[in-house]
């Protein structure tokens, strides 16, 4: 018989695989890393987000996070890797440029502060990807955090 923790991990892994989401569990069991995630179905991401929030682990968003993945940035247990980039664009029906009604509203409900302002100010209707750095994200949403558990960004040499 599987323990509840094993069932939870199995369900989370199955959800990640079935929805095309990338997840990498580090050997350090305090973290769940989300590396290079291009998003996917918004409702599947809502369910995935709920499971991440219940995990009790620190969710580290690393590399690139695009589209529906951006809904994970406001998890209370999430942080952004110092080199992460976050990309926003209008949700659309797969393989088209058709923007379905209400889906942008669902996504927007997960954003805060300046990110929410930018989202409803036009990113939610734009087919073009609007990419910002983790540092710019935190500037627009001061409630967001850069991960302390990942190496710091070194200043560029001039």
C-alpha cells in the first residue's frame, strides 16, 4: 500500500507528464524545481499550481517560464531563479492566433501589482511574447522573491 506522500508525488509526476509540464525534483527534498517551462493548458496549470501549493516545498522557477507557467510565479511558496526569464502573451487556441474569451481573466487572477497592470494593460491581448528578467519581475511585483538557495547573479563587466 502506498503512503499518502508517495501517492501525492506519483499524482504530481503523472500530472506533470500528462500535461507536458516539466518538473525536476532535486535530491534536496526541500525544493521542487520548475526548469524551462513553456506553459501549456491554463486549466491544467491551475490544477498543477494547486498541487505545488499543497506540497509544502519551495518551488524554484528556473530558466525560462512562459505563458501559463507564469501563473506559478505568485505561489506563496515560490521563488524565481536569479537568471530566470518570464514571458507573457495572450492565451490562444492551440495552433491558432484565436484568443479565447475568459482565459486571460483566469490567468490575470493569479497576477499581482505591476505584473497584473501590464497583463490587463495589453499583454493579455498580444500574440507577441513579452519577456522580462526575474529582477524586473520583482520590481513590478515586490511580493515576488528571488531564490536565496540559487547562486547570485554576478554583475556584468563593463
